[in-house]
C-alpha cells in the first residue's frame, strides 16, 4: 500500500500549532471511544501519550484502527491510521518534542492511577478533509 500524501504547509503548520487532537479508538463492541489527547506530529507520524491501562491503550492493543481530528467548521483536518502501543524506552526525540510542546512535561515519569505512560504511534493511512470542508 502506498503512503498517503503529506499534508500541505497550512495543515502542517496547524498540526504544529494545535495542542489537542481528538482521538477515536474502537471499543470491543465496535462502538467509538473519543477523547482529546496531547500529541506531537513528526515525520508523518502522530505520537500520543496515554496511561498504559487507559481505554485508548487497551483499544489500540486489540484493534489498531484510529481516527484523529482537529475540528474546525471551515478547515477540518481528519486522519485515519493504524496505531501501535509503544512501551518504554521511548524514542528520545519524541520525549523531547512532547516536553517542548507541553511546558517541560516528561512522559517517562509514571503518573496517575492507570499506571505509567505508553505512547501510541499512529501511521496515517488516509487523510480526509485535510484543510477544507468536503
């Protein structure tokens, strides 16, 4: 399968500027699970941090299909992709990119009741409405 085209400069700028993307994973019964998440888009991949025992992480471990959306009534950006759960150690460049974007936040520090963090690495298989309403 061919890789989808890279989004245009305006979309890439928005991906770099926005702080939250809506991530949709699939529950065991096939229903959607939609949540806002922190992310970094780098080198044609989305990197999303989540707790290891979160619903998102469990859903992706079972079914890698995801959708990601930056909502905007006039210029939505929607991507579909295949996700994988990445356990520590994380790629240092991704750790640094998340820390830069989110005021020094360190994804390598275990936090919260759902255990340590994992990363969801999402490779885009298809862009939908990338920058203009369709």
